[in-house]
């Protein structure tokens, strides 16, 4: 048995010296230290050895196994080190992982552009709640209950007196009741209406603007809007003021811009009219001033509310407003 142990040691040392990769290392481990390995066999044969030799042989086998285990561990450390030194196990031809870059939504970009133009004209920015009371959305704007103008708004009601604001005009009353004229304010934000087709979405954005002072006239309104449209599009962009009706302005107008899809010839987007409506405007009605305790004999003012998605459609030549909200990255990445 002693001879068998010595032979085993020699054989194991030769095998260990020949190891040059991780697979061979693993095969060695299984061969010598596995459950069916030579040490297990030798221990079983120990029972057949003369009784007085057994402790010596057992000790020898154990020492041999431990020493071999030590040399195996050293070999393992050397091999891992030399594999690492031979260079990283990386495939440098693999393409790198791209970190996707986020961008502002096109409607947000246009919204910021609109606000920057008005801020450049001296307007300050005010923000208010999306969930609004019936009072600010309607009553304060001279639209009492049962007024037919309420039908124009396709309102989402939360309960009898609370709703999702249908326009940004409630900000007129909210700001005016807390500040004294002169005022020059824009109020950007989301608004909601039960409405959906190629030029309407149930949630869209408006920017409200209003200016209150002494001796403000309709000419001031036209001047401000013309400057805005020239800056947003270009000097040559055709616009028209069309008489209209809003209960909170008198006189009132809707402002159209020449359809950029068809150059004003008439198409599906402009419903064959050659024009696209982008905003509503007018001189603030004295009834609105009375609700916020402004003296209509002293002060006058104008207000306008523009549709941000409509402007984004014109600016980017998009013919269906719903594309903005389908979250198709192929569409959004273009901006
Ligand atoms: C109003 O909302 C008034 N509050 C505007 C106003 C403010 C008038 C101040 C006078 C003084 P109107 O419902 O027309 O008006 O909407 C204004 C603009 O929002 C429209 O010109 C249009 O560009 C846009 N708009 C209206 N409905 C939708 C919709 N469902 N989807 C997208 N844009 C819309």
C-alpha cells in the first residue's frame, strides 16, 4: 500500500504539472479529489492492511492528500493569474452598450418656445391647478350655470362643483383676485375636453395671456399677437382675425394662421378652408373685472388663449395631432 501511495503521488504531480487551462484543472480535481478518486479507494483498502500498519498508512495517505490539495490550490492561483495577465477575456469587437439619451417632448419644446417669446415681451408666468372649481372655470368668466357657452367646452366633471379645467382662462380670475393692475401675465398648462379627431385631443395644452392696465386697446392685442406669430413662425406668415364670441371677452376674435400643409389652398387638415385656428382672444369683459373688484371704468385689458399642439403641428408640418400622444419613438425622435 505504501508503494501504491508513492506511485499515486508521482502520477498526480505529473498530471498537475501538465495543467494549462481551467478545464484541465477541473478534470484534475474530479479525478483526484472526487468521491470515486484514488484516495477514497485507498482508504477502503486500509482495512485489508495488517492492523499494526493501519495508523501509519492512514496518516501517510492523509498527509499526501493534504499536500496534493495545497499544490493544487497553488496551481489554481497561478493559472488564474496567468490567464488574467494574458489579457482580458473580452470580445472587443462587440458593439458598446448605448446609453439612450432622453429629450423633451415636442409639445414641451414648443411650450417653452412660446413662453420664452412672451417673457421676452415682459410677461411673467403664473401656474394653476388642472383640477379646477366650476367657479373659476366658468362663473368667474361670466359663464353662469345653464349658460349655453358651457356646451362649447365638453367638460369632464369630477363632481357637481369640480372639473378638469377646459381652458387656461380660469387663471385670469385667479391672478386678478390676488394682484392689482398693471398686469402682464401668461399661464401655460394642460387642459381637458371630451374631444378627439385629427385636430383635437382630450388633453392638450394652452397658454393663456392677459394684460390689464389703463387705456389698453384691441390694437395692443393685435400688436402683441402679430409680434408673437412673426417670432414663432416668420414675418411673412399670413394671419387673420375672425370675429367670434367668448362670454369673458368683448369684442372677441379667433386668430387663424395660413395652413402650412397646403399653403392655404385647402386640405384635410384645415378642413378645406386654407386656415387653421390657433387661438381665441378679445378685450376682457367688464363683467370679469367686476368679479375681481377691478373698476371697468378705470381699467381695460386683453386676453388670449392659444393651443400649443396646433402651433406645434404648424411648426413641424404634422397633419394629425394624435401622433403627439401615441408615444411612438420613431415619431418622437424626429424632434
Ligand atoms: C378657449 O379655450 C378660450 N379660453 C380662449 C380665450 C382666452 C379666448 C382668452 C378669449 C380670451 P377655444 O375653445 O377656442 O378657446 O380654444 C383655444 C385654442 O385651443 C383653439 O384655438 C385651439 O388651438 C385649441 N384647442 C381647442 N380645443 C382643442 C383640442 N381638443 N385639442 C387641441 N387643441 C384644441
